[in-house]
């Protein structure tokens, strides 16, 4: 659930959404069709984990900690 909330947060900003697609290699279609895919969810959280300013902002917006987002990314990646 946290990954889906993080995706919604990331997509709410056009520049961040473009960067997400560019850096993850995901396409809008792959995002839409892969919402339940652990790999897609992990990619979204890893995108945030790799850019501390976004990680901190996302954690604050989602009422989570940066550590929780990083831990979720690691869990989904395994």
C-alpha cells in the first residue's frame, strides 16, 4: 500500500513524474498495468530512496518515515 501511495505522490508533480519515468525506464502503460507488480512498486520506492529530497518530502506527505520507505523498497525487491 505504501508503494502505491508513494506512486500517487510522485505522479502529482509533473517534473517528478517525468524524472520517475526517465530514471526507472517505466512507461505510463507499464505503470498502469503493473500497479500490483512488486517490481514496479519496488522501482517507485527505489526512485525515491535514491533522491533524498524526494524521499524526505514523500515520507512527510505519506505520514511515514524515510526509513519505512527504504525498508519497503528493499522488501519488495526481494
